[in-house]
C-alpha cells in the first residue's frame, strides 16, 4: 500500500464515488438524479461497510487453509468470524443482564416457604397433606383463639359490644378515639354520671363538651389510685385472717385428734358402695361404645366369601407349586398376622373346636355349666391347676391317669388356659406345647397294638385336628419339631437299617402331609420329608413282610403328597418293582429265564401263594395294626392283600402322575414282564387285569415321538474378522460399528465442547463483573470526592463571605 | 538237660573270650538247646521263650567270633587236621542256621523269638558275605542262605494272618523282613527276586502252600514305593561287597515280572487281594515291568470275577495299558457297557464308576452310536434312581452331549417340531412322522454299537424336570436350556447322597413360615390315605 491510511481512504472513497465530483454531466436532469440516489442507498451502505472493513484489518478473523484445496485455487484467507463485534455483543448482553440484576438488587425478595415438607421429595402426597393438617391443628390449638372466624368463641362476653376487641385484636375507634367509653353505661355507679350528663345536656342542649386531655388523664389517675387502694385493703384483710388461723392452728389440731375414729370408719363404709359405683361408672365409661353390628350375611354371601377365600388360597398354592415364592410369602405373612383372631378366625365353621376364652366359646362343644366354670378358670389362676407341659414326659404325666377319650378335651383345656391374651409368656409356652403335642401323638401310635385300636385312632384324629389348628399360629415351632423328627428318623434308620421303620414314622409322614401344603416347589418341612421317604423306600431291605407292608403304606403316603403337584418319584418305581418281584411266587431260576433278574431281591421266602383259593381277593386294604404286630403270623391272605395294595398303588401312580410324563412307555416297559409273570399265576385277580388294561389304553393314547427340547432361537456367534471400509473418509469422525459406543463417544465429545465453552463464558462473566465493580468503586470515589470538594468549596465561600462581612462591619465600626 | 540263663551266659562268655578249642563242645550243647517247634503250645512256650531268646542272642556273638577267627571257612585251613576242625565248626554253624530257620518257619503264633531269629539270621548272612568270600574283599553274596530264608518265610504260617480289609499278611516275621530288610537294601531285593524266580520254577516248592497266604505275604513285601527300579528310591547295600551281577537292572525286572505273574496266576486269591493289587497296579506294579501288557490276562480274569467294583478296576487297568502301552483290547467298551446295570444307581461305588467312565469316554473319537448307547442307558436307569444318583448322572450326560454334538439329536429332533406357520402338507408330514414313530432302542442288546440308541430320544430326562426334589428338577432343566456352559465339573455332583441332601435341609433356617394345607381331607388317619386301615 502506498501512502498513509488517510490517503488510501480518500482514494478509495473517491473511487467509489462518495466524495469529490460526481457525474457532472449526467446531473443535468434533476429528477433523474434524485431517483438514482434513492435507489443507491442500500448499495452505498454496503460499499461503505466494505471500505471500513478493508481499513480495519483486525475486525475480521481469518482462517488459513493449510491444505491446498482440490480445485487448485488457493484462496489463502477465509473469513471466519468478527471477533470485535462478537465481543461487543457479548459485552452488551452482559451489561444488560448486569443492569437488570442491579435493578432488582435489594428490591425483589423471595417468599420463604414455611409450610411443612413442601419440597421434601421423600413424602408422598398423602403424607404431606396429613402433615399440613396436623400443623394447622397444632397452630390453632396453641394460639389463644381456636379460630379467628369462630363467632361462638367468646362465650363469656354475652354482649359483644363495639368497644370489645374485634377479630383483628384492635379496638373500634372514631376519629381516633376509642368507642369503649360506652361501656360505662353498664356500671351502676356511673348512672349518676348519666343523669348528671342528661341534666347537663338539658342545660346546654348540644353534645357534651369534649374533655381536655389533662382532664382525661386526671380521671384515669384517680381511678387507678382508687383501685390500688381497694386491692391493698383486701390484701391486708387476707393477711390478718391467715395470721388468726395460724394462731389457732394448734387448737384445731387437738380438737381434730379428739374426734373418735369410728366416725371415719363409717365414712369409709359409705365410701365402699360409692367406690363400687365409681368403678361401675368408670367401667361403663371405658366400655366400648355401641357400634352398629355388621349386617347379618345371607348364606349366599357367606358361600361367596368362602369361595373367594378358597380361590385366593388356591392361587397362592399354585404359585408356590410353580416355585414363584414372592407371592406365597405374602400369604404366609398373612397367616402369621392372624394373631388373636385366629381362634375366632376362619375355621370357626369347621370342627367347632375353636377355643376362645369365655365370650366366643362354642356351646356345641361344651355344656353350659362347664362354660361358666371355664370362664372363671380362665380369668383367675388356672395356670396353677392346669400345667402347660413343656416336655414330652410332662404331658405323659398329665394325661396318665385319664381315659383315652378324655385326652382331646384335656388338651383343649390346656390350650384354653394358656391363651396368649391371658398372660405374658403364654405364647412361648403354647408354641413349645405344639411340638410336645406332635411328639405325643407320634408316641401314641407306637403303643398301637396295646389298647383298643379304633378308639385310639379316633383320639389321635381328634388330637391331630387340634394340632392342625394350632399349626396356623405356632407354625414355626411345629416346623422346627418336624425337622428334628425328620433328622431323628434318618439317624435311626442309618444306625439300624433292617427294622428302622416304626408306626409312628408313618403317622408322622401322614401328619405332615395333612398339615402342610405338599404341592410346593420347595417346602421347608415337606421337601426333607420327601427325601426321607425316598430314602426309606429305596434303602429299606425288603426281607420281611412287615418291611414290605410298611413300604407299601409309605408309597401310598408319597402318592398322596403328590396328588396335586403330580411330581415324579423315582424311588416309588424302584420300590414297586422290588416289592412285586419279592412277592412274585416263582423260583429264582424261573425269574432268570423270564428276564426278571435285573433287580436284586433281599429275601426269597416272602413269596405270595402260587394260586388263590379264596374269593375275596379284591381286598387291598392293609391293616396297619396287623402289620405292626411283632409276632403276627402272616397268612397267605395278607400277602395277597399286600400284592393287591401295591398293584392299586401302581394303578394310582400311573393314572394320576405317570400318565403325564413323556417317559410313560419306558415306565410301563419296566413293569410289563412283572405283570405278565403275575398274570400267569393269578389269571383272575381283578386289580391285575384292570392295571393291564390301563397300561394298554395309556400306551395307545400316549403319543411317543422324539423330543425337541432345544427349540430356541439360534445363538449368534461373534465375528472376529476385521472389516474394511470401501470408501474411507478421514473427515468422518468414527467408523465404530458398535452403535451405542459411537453414540457414547459422540456424546462425550459434545460434553467436552460444551464444557469448554461454558468455562470460557463463566470466565468472561467474572471478568466483566470485576470490571463493573471496579468501575462502580471508581464512580463512588469520584462522587465522594466531588461532594467533599463541593462542601469544602461551599464552606470556604461561606467563610469568605462571613469574613468579608466581618471585615466590613469592623471597618464600619472603626469608621464610626 | 535244659540250661539256665546263667549257664548259657558262662558258656558263651568262655567261648567268646578264649580261643581254647576245649570249650567248643559247649557250642554243640548250646545249639541243641532249641526244641522242636512243630507242635508247641502257647502256654509252655511262653515260659521257655526268654531263655531261648537269650540263647539266640548269646550264640550270635559266638559264631561271629568264629567267623573272625576264620574257623568257619574250610578253604582257609592250613592243615588237614585244621580243615577237619573247620569242617566240624561249619557243620555246627549250619545246624545253628537250620535251627534258626526252624524257629522262623514253624512257630504257629506270634513270638519275639521268631523275630530275634530273623535278625540273627540276617546278621549271619552279613558275616558270611564278609568271611566266606573266595578271598579277602572279594565280592560275594550268600544267595543260598537267603534262599533258605525265603523258603522258611513262605512256609511260616499261622491261622488268620491275612488281613480281611486289604488282603495283606499280618505275619510279623514277614512284615519285619519287608520293613527292615527288603525295603531298605538293594542287594537283598535283587537276590530275593532272583532266588524267588528260581524257586517258582521248582515244581512243588511253593504251590503246596495256601495260595491266599502266599499272595498275602507277597503283597506285604511288595506293596511299597522303595523299589530297586524306582527312580527316586533311597536304598543301601546290606553286605559290604555285593557282586557286580547285582547291577543288572534288566535281570531284576525280568525276575520281578516273573514273580508277579506267578503270584497273580496262582488262583484262589481272595477278592480283597484282587482289589488291592488292582489299586496298586498303576504306581507300584506296572512301572517295574518290562512288558506291562502281560497283565492283560490277569485283568481279564479280574473283570470276569463278576464283582462290580473289581470289574471296574480291572477296566481301569486295561484302559491304562491301552493308553500307555498300546494294548489292543477290542471289547473294552462293550465290557464297560455291561457294567451299566440297573443296580448301579443303588450302590455305593456309583461315583467311582462315573468318575472312571468319564475318563474312559473322554476321547472325542468314540463313535456316536456308542456314546448314545451309554447316554440312553444311563438315562433309563435314572427312572428308579435316588436323587443323589440322578444329580450325578445329569451333568455327566450333559458333558457327553457337549463333547459329542451328534448325540444332540436325542434331545432335539427338528423333524418332529410342529410349526404353526408351516404349510399344511408340512404339518401333515410332521403329524404322520409323529404317529409313525417307533422307539428303536433295545435295552437288552449287549453290544452298545447295536442298540439304536441314537434313533431314540431322552424322554427320561424330560420327565425328570418333574422330579419331587426341587434341585433335581431344576438341574434336569439344563437340557431344555441353551447349551452355553462348556462343561460341568463332575466333582461337584458326584458325592451327593440322601445323607448330604437331608443334612442340607435340616440345617436350613426358617426364614418364612412353611405354607399350610388349607383344604380339608377328612380324618387324617382315615380316608386321607386310602387303602390303609390304621
């Protein structure tokens, strides 16, 4: 560039035709020229701004392109931004925001939210409302007035006059004067004043003269003095009286001592009746208020309710069966929570043995006179009469001297006497008693052959029903006892394998099945029982009639366990095979020839008779009493019954459980040779033929085709070969095939950028703020100094004026 | 006639202290003190025993003195008369030895005397090696003397000396010999085997004895790790100058092999002895053999005995031979298949069987037919098995299926899937296939290759998902889930039993109360359980 900036500017302005002579020749036509100017205005502004840009090189930010562009045109500089302007814009915006802040400063205030927990996120809407309500209530009760709007509030003031304090605590005034003076009409002594006033009013016709302030004050002082005097007088009088009494105190006391005591006694006697009365009144007061009774439900409604309840329980059972425990848990809790309602609760219709203390006692169960006695008993100290047995021996001792039939009622007596509501600690006692009762029932069954079996059975049944109802409340202790018993049986069986099984064990398994839900996927009591039964079925040596019979009964119990869940018990298959083979009346040699030797038999002398001579061969009921007798003679009939029983069990198992299994043909195949062998010996045994028919029918029904268990979506295999990009573009930020990862990276980059930008902005803001502050300070300083200077100036001018005045005066005086 | 301890002491002292030949007649007197033991009573023997023991201990130094004086080696005699005297001494010495052997072989009960005699005899062997060598410091081992001892040891016999648990001998003399001599000294091992090999060739030397006893003694002597041919054996030499021949390891192996085979082929061995032998076969027998494949006959015999455990162990031995020594044994897997019997699930050694079968079937080159047969048979057996057995069989089958994916057809046959979106004729085809299907599996076929198991399906495993024990049922469900796991560690599943299952249950804490039955089923001891009269 040649020449100075000014020269350049002038030159370029001239070139554009902004300065100097414009087209003189063309300017001959006036209108045309003006029109042209109008038209050029925009262009002109553009030109000017271009020139301006050209002459201030820092207005524009340039980006140098490092790579030579494809087209070969090397446009060296590319305008990318105008830092000056953008800075200015930012500055302006900040200034505006700052000013807005300054304006608001010390003027706008927030509202403090003093309400409770409005911003507390932990509270639910309902809790918030509740809390607000209580706050409000408290505030009202603590303030003197219950409610400012309550008109009935001031009961003492029968005549709410204009002068009394109004709602807002102030007094009514007129022209600043209280209107309360009107009150004085009430007072009798001022009546005179009134007459006086009326008299005076009569005199001067107009309104009473307004008292001066001094007069009012005087009146007030006089009044207060008068009241003070009154109070002093009263006080003096009281003091005197007290002094008198003090002096006479000894005399009074001696007189009181002299009064004979009998008199007081009579008073107390009178009091006792009073007291009774008081007690009664209090009792009545404390008694529950009469509440309208629930409407008596119709039979239909009751049935409906029962049905719903059962459906709910059934649903919970099905959930447990399929192993979804979360739902079952809730229900269990429900049983636990029954608490005291248990006795009057759900099974009140069932057996009628729900035992509540006194009020809700079932009349069917116990005669009326008995009831009264029991009521008394339960409320006084029954505990001393009826002990609550905590060990097995205690219960034995307690029941020893009684008849068998009395046992259930005696046990009920114990339970009744130790209702948890009667005394603390009863709950623990009863929960221990539950376990004791269970063990006692089991021990009863071991003395089976002794007494009358039928009676014993009935007693046991009753005791078991009691136990079942107890189980609802004392579930935990009962379960623990069951676990212990399971362990006991297991250990006993391990130590003496051959004759380990007792009648009580069978009763125990039955009882567990009766009380607990056997269909659960996992059950704390039933699962161990299942395992134990499996062990007994599999490992008991079938070397005596008794063992086989016990096994058959155990198999029955196991089948009963699985009646709902229909689970497969392999040990049953094993036991059936083994037992049937043991009882099969053919020699070992024949067995080998028929391919039946696969399972080893423990004994060879338990064969059933080779042919049946009697007709009642359909009898398949086993008598436990007969079986359990140690030295019982086993007749052929018993053996046939046992065979029938086992066949019936197989029948049950097939038709209830195995028929749903995919391996039914395999199971049938294992029994087939045994069945044919039996059929050869007993061609007209009824269970045999029915079972064979059933096998055949099921076989035809059952569709047996290969499994397709792995019918899943095919698993995808991860690929590890590298992937080449056909048209790679370095501009593209990422070729990540993982969508989520690339997105994540993108987000991260964005975040980083934003973060940088925000940091920069914040820095700028703070700098701006600092600048503003300094400016403000400077301004304040200068203001101050200016003000001070003005004041000094003023003073000095005043001083100067005074001085000159003084001088002038002085001069005048001197001149005089 | 019987001398007291004091008399013995004075005689022995006199003999040991001086070289006076006049006292030598006392030796005759002392040696003749030993009574015949063949029908001695325990009660009377107890009185005599201390004196006899004292006598043995006294005579030992006397003869040792004779050895040092060189009076027992006739070749060293300088004159004819001296030679005659030496021969007389030698005869005396031989009679002493025979007395000792007599004590060892004939006392029919446990006694300290026999042990003392053994010790004394071994001392004499040592002395002989030193003094009876052809010349001073010449290598020599008195193998004839040792052979006499061997005969005595194997002859020695008293009732109930065989341990019932592992078939070892309880004879203290044999045990003492094994412990303090055989297991410590390399030369004794070598000459023991050499002499024994010679002995077995003699027609009626050993075979007349009770075979069980013989095997028991043999086992007691051989059941240790400190062998001549063991790599890290810690052995010493018993005699100071053993001959060079002893270093011939091949000869030792040959002898040992011969002896083992002799004893194993004796016949009449007890089952426990078979078992013990099979158990030590890998570590203590096969490494010392030239050609271990010679054991095949013994192993086949043990398999044929019929005992399930023995058969299994025999197969284990055979497998080892096949794997390491290229034994050709074509019917191995058939034999293994025969061991999968219905009783297998109910016996204790089930876990051992599965462990070994896991090993046998670990090769991926076994035919799919064979694997399928094993899988199907095991699956069939689970139908009446206890939960412990099922729990161990399920992962086993899983691992097999994973290793042999061709067998997956038994779990998943895509031809029988009915697809609801398929063409009608396809649906009809599937339906027809289903109705036509006949299970081709033959449970009774003895040859696993011909059972057609691969054409069958594992319905048994599918049914087990309905097992009464929740854990078993859950485990059975692995077959219907994707096979993602590479393999199950069998050791975690093998050792479950009713005992451990119940223990796991009983120790469980009550967290939630067990659910109760809500339905009424009539009287508990009446119609709740049918067909039982309570």
